[in-house]
C-alpha cells in the first residue's frame, strides 16, 4: 500500500513538473547548437518547405523564431546568476564562435638600449612608491611631476661651490644642464624608436624620404660636399652652382678688444651722425619705397573707380623723399608727408 | 573619387595631404600630428591617445562598421541602410552621399575609407538595372578586404512601417540562424560567420536577464535568406524560465544570394591568429611577501598623537586624588611666577 502511494506521489510530482514546463519546452528533431557567450543559437533542423509555402510566410517564420528563441533563453537561464545593484545578471562564458580579428596581433617591441643592458647585467626593476615624504613641506608628495617632493627648480638659494668661478651664474648653469639632459633623453628615445622600427636616421637632410623639398635637397648637397677629408675645399662646383658664402655664423660681431683705431673711428662717425641736423638718407631705398606706395594706392584707386580716373603717372620720389627718415622700415604709408 | 560626406563635424588635418578628402565624425583632431615617412608623430597628449586607440591591441574591442551609399541607390536601399545604421548606432558611420565605388572590381576606395574611419565592417548599398537593390556585407582584416557577400533585397519592411516600440539603442541582440544550408554549404557557413560578426554587439561578460529584448532571426531556405527582427516579450510561466512571445519589430529583409568574394584559407587562418599571453590586468599597490600575506601601502596624513583615540584602560585613568594634587601643585607654581 505504502509503495503504491509512494509511486503515485512520484508520478503526480512528475506530472506537475511537466505541466509547469509545458510553457517553455520545445520539441525539435535535432538539438540546437548554442553559443551563450555571443547570445547565438543555430538550428540545424530541416525546414519544411511545404509548410512554409502553405501557411503564411510571416507566421511560419515567427513561430520558428519563437521556438528557437525559447530554447536559447532556456539555455541562458541555466547560466549562473548574481545580483549586481539590485539587477539580476547572468554571467556569460567566453564565446565559442571564432571570429576573425580586426587587425593583426601587435608584435612585441624590441628592447631598448637600457633594457638590453639591464638584462645583461641582471638588474631588476625596483618598484618605487608613488609618494615620497617631503621634509620641507611636511607632507607626502609625488616622486616626480607637478608639485614634486624635492624640486630643484624652486630653490631660491644656491651656494656657490668652492672651486667654481664666482662670476658664473649658478641658476643659469642649472637650467642649462637640465635642458641638456632633456634634449639627450629625447634624442635617446628617438634613437630607440628608430632602432625598433629599423629606420636609418643619419644627420639632417640625408634620410631618404619620399618627397624632399628644395631646401632639404640643397642642404643634403652641401653636407655631402663638405664631407671630404679637406672639408670640401677641392670639390668642383657644378656649371651653374654658386658656392654659398657665410656658411656657419649668421651674424658677425667685432671682437671686444681688437683694433683700437678702427673702433675709435667708428665711434666718432656715430657721434657725427647723431650731431648733424640733416637726416641721413638712403636715396635708392627711399625712392623704391615711394614707388611701391604709389603702386598700391593706384591699385586701390583702380579698384574703386573702375578706370574712370585712370592711373596717375608716377610722381617723382625726390620731392617727397625729404620727409623720410634714414631707416624707413617701420613707417606707415599714411605718414608720407610727415614733417620732421 | 568623389568625396564622401559625413554626418558630423569635419576634422582639420593641416599636415596631411590625404586627409583633406574625408572626415570621420568621430575624430575631432586639429593639426596636432606631424606626418613624415609614413610615421605619424603625435604632438599633444590627446592626439597620442587617439593614435593609441587605433593601434592593434591584444584583446580587441567592438568592431565599428561603415555604411556606404553607392553610385545610384533606390528608396529601398537608402531606407535599408538607414535602418541598419539605427541597429548598429553607436559604432557605425553612415556615409550618405554617393560614392562611385565598385567593391568587386576595385576595393582600394573601401580600404581607404576603412583606414580613415578605423572601421573593419562595411555595408555597401547600390541599385542598378543589372543588380537591383544590392547590399554588400563585408569585413576587413588589417584594412584589406577579407570577405564580401552581395545580397539582393527582394522584399523589405522598414522600421518606420512597423508601428511598435523598439528596444533601446545598443542592446545586444540574440542571434538565431535556422536552416541546414547554414551547416552544409561552405558559402553559407562563411556568410553565417560574417553576419554574426556584423550583428553581434560588444563582447560582454554578463548580461541583464530582463534586458534580452531584441532577437534577429536568419533563415536559409532554397538559396534565399530571410532576416527578421523581433522584440522579445518575457511572459510568466510556471517555473523560473519565462515563456517567450515575439512581437514584430524592426527591419525585415528577404535576401537572395548573389556574388561573393571569400578570403583564401591562409588569409582566413591568419586573421584568426590570436596573440600569445593575454595577461589579466594587475592591480596596483598589492604585493605579497615570502609568507604569502597580501600587503599594500597606505599614505597617512600627519596625526596629532595627543588626540589619538586609543583603548580606554580603566586602571590607567587619572584618579581624583592625584588630579587634585596636580592642580594644587600647578596652582602653587603659578603665584610664585607672578611674584
């Protein structure tokens, strides 16, 4: 009796379960292939073409979609869930469909000069703390960067060391040294990059580029010319080539203590010019300037009145030249007839 | 090559000669990059970050797609392109203006666009007498065309025509492929892979169970592919898993397979090659000592040791008798100093 009722109970429980699951079970010939990582399902079953043509297409497709989606959702609901901020979330596994990459995998970078050396010597990288205790300000500050712990540049007093020249500017010396360090660091960094990408970086203008400007080519020619043992002294010029003068210093200054007589003469000439009442005049320059201004004016006039007045002849510049100063560079054209 | 229009703001690359042609709406860079010898050097930190985001990475993020309109396109094709753009909204670029490009003859123009906008998936729509209502789905590897499939639209129902509410932008859709053709035929297999790539959203580690709203269903039957998209309604059922009900939504296409260009097997294999050693990210400030204990560093502010809150030991508390003696001593001292 007891066993009978036991079996009955079990059967009833099974029937109840089946009832519950009736809503979500779908019967298919072949099981679907699932990829929950991509929320993907693939149904391999044969589609009955007759049924497809008989019923309305949309309804058939919709019912097929509903069945497949039900199976996919069943599969997703089997995954482990957790509660994230009051929302029930299912953790997805890794996707199983192999999709091709967008770009090829990045190649590992070749080690820099320091990294090679460290590997050779067996130097390990020591992990440094982010913050350092600053005694002066009595607080934790960065190791480097904005508001760092030991800031060299913010010192207001630098003691002159004993063996240093007393007239040397210590602050300038420090700044210059820093600039040099920065420049050297940048140079080494670029050399590392060039080595990594296997680009040859010779001196200026000589690196082969797809398009080189006229100036770069000229520079390359000049550099090649003087790269001989006698610094280009015996290199012939091309038929129309001119030797560039004044390569090197762009401005030439007289030495401080040189020829006394010439210096004296120069000073006296300067005083004479300053004394004289008449302004010094470079006639050619003045004339050219006047002519240029007249051209501009006539061009503007022609634009305004469409050739009615016509162009007035160029007035001679000599009469007006008196109003010009010796170095009329920064003068405005309106001040043509200014009195001096 | 005609200049494609973009939907967003332009970008001004002064140093680039090539970039005056196309503007991607996602790059807002000014002339902060120096271009020489094919190497681009960044002048500002922002441009450096921009260049880094375009470099190949160990684990790739979501692929972006570009949706291009061809030389001549019909109403159907334009609407279809707009609908697909709406589906793929945040990671898609739509080039609305006409582009005289023939992908199957010459794919250099497409590769150029992909390089400029950093998109690896594309959808090209065109219409002519020989191939009416043509859509070309394709993908790139290393800015060269990997696969291309030309599908003709026979029947199209747009988003506008179906009057139901759509799910929010950027929801990851459920993808279902049905039909044994997708398993047996090689071309269909590749097409299935391509469509998965195109329509699957970003790779996520967890998904909100109530947020599974959108399903795309592809059926392959007799050389035709029916694409339908439905909105998923989760109804109560007797147990934990809900019962599904579908509601018509969104664009639905009836495609017919036309030409295709599949990648060779070696190229396909190269494209799948994964880099070695995708390491998990290390958390900073955690170290382990020899015994295996987990250590970290704390940087404390200066503490006033007088006002520290320590444990209160009753025995060490100052008694009343001692207190009065101290105050008496202090008081005795004070008048002495006054004097």
